[in-house]
C-alpha cells in the first residue's frame, strides 16, 4: 500500500469503488490514517471517507495529466 502525507497525516487508500459497481454512480473513497511503526505502517484507527462524482474525478484526472485521450476521431472521414 502506498501511504502519502496529506495535511500532516499519513494516508493510505483502502477502498475505491462505485456504489453500484458499474461505474454509473459517485466514486466511494475510503482512506485509513497510518503511523510509521518500525518497518511497517500501522492503522491509527482514524479514517477519511467520502464520495466524488465521476465527472469531477475525470475532469481532475485530465487537468492533472493522469488521464489523456489516446487519439481523436476524425468525424470528417467519408
């Protein structure tokens, strides 16, 4: 698991899915807050949860460069 420091807390993604499971509802996100304990990350008992609308997630991914269109369709083709 990748743990990142966000707002002073070490956060690891634990859940990422759509409520329906078919990609037609908001993305549900669950993150655990971790503390580095020796050679491992240990859950502190604190969590972050929420939902992000799919459109907002896609727009963010495009803006930040995580998502890119692979090609453009030429609609002028005969």
